[in-house]
C-alpha cells in the first residue's frame, strides 16, 4: 500500500496549494491550474485570487485568452471583474498625482473649444454672395420679368412707382452679382434707381428684390445650391426680420408662406416639389410688387 506522502506527490501542484491553509504568493498561474480554473474546479477563494492575478498580470491574461472558448465557462463573470483600462492598456495606468495635470489640461482645452465667441452676425446676403454658393453658370440664365415682351407693359404703369423701381433695382443688381462675366440686358430707366439715392424707408424693397432673385436662382434645376440651403435657418431668420415692418398685407402673407416653405426644405437634398413651391411664392411677391 502506497504511503500518503507518495500519493500526495502524484497530485498536481495547484491542487496541493489549494488544499493548504495558507496559500503562498502567486507569481504566475500554472497550466494545470489554468485548466482547472476554466473548468470551475477550484475553490471559491482560489478562484478569486486567480481573478485578481489576471487583473494585474498581462502575460497570464493573454494565456487565458488563448484557451479554447469551449472551456471558458465563466467568461462574463471575468469581464465584469476586470476593468477595461487594464484589458487593453495596462501600461498607461497613471498615479493620481499624474492624473491631476492631465485632467486640468483636458478641461482647459474643452473650455477654450466650446466657449462662445463674439463673432459678428452675418445676414443672409453674406451667405448668398459667399463663394460657397456654387452654380453651373456656363449654361445658366435667368430672365427678369420685364424682359419678357408680353409682360413689358404690365410694370411700373401706376402712379406709385418708387417702391417698384427700388424692387426692380434690387433684382437686377442681384443678377449682376451672380453673373458678373455675362453680358446681360441693362435695367430700363423706368425701373432703375441709383443705389446711393434709395430712401431709407424703401431699402426693404431693395433687399426684397435681391432676395427674390437669389431664391429663384437657387431653386433652378441645374443649380448646385446646397450651400444656399445649408444656411437656410439664418436666411429665413434675417428674411423675417428685414421685412417685418413692410405695411403690405399681401407681401406679408407671401413672405410668411415663403418663410414656412424655406424651413421645410431639406438642406442635404432639397426636393424639386418644395423648391417649385418656394419659387411660386416668390413669383407672387414679384408680380405683386411690379404690377401694383
């Protein structure tokens, strides 16, 4: 009969250690004990120590990852017990004294980046005249209402023509700015007013004419006007502010419709139907201004 000592010597070292009252310091996990750990055959106290060791020893952790997945019975329990920062970047663990300057620097950078800056507010003309407002100008052309022969006699025939001249001057000037290299018809004298001589109370009509022309061009099919619609909230906001004091119920109604349609147009892919609706509202403003 073999003695007790010879039987004990035949047992795995890990089992001998687990049966002792006081466990020695754990350096690295032996292969036999790693197998028993994966098979849930170790005592609870020993299992907790192995968890703690895997948490601090990258070599043993990598060995554990190389074990066959079928043998890793308690994978989820393992993930819950080991902090993520120690799975992937154990070498960047910083002492609290070193973390303080890092956190202070990060807070300063965040504050500088997100702090509101006092930038001058740009009106919608800035965005409409900005180089980002690209157009296919080679094949693009737009005629003003009075340049169509059948409409010629319908404009500026009433007694009150001053605001009509200012409105027409705004449209013509806007077209010149959009197509500076094209030979375009001149504005007729009966619909032209020198920009420097426009009365202050009529300036909104000049802006209204410019805005109507810009919007008509932006709604054309062969225009790459994404930059226009990208800034549509600012355009709509300034449009509403600029023409809020006009004493004309018809214009106010059409401006309100145009404002609502403009806000509904998707800036990434403006739909043809909504662009047509917006142009229709703008045309109503133009005809009202030039015929009444």
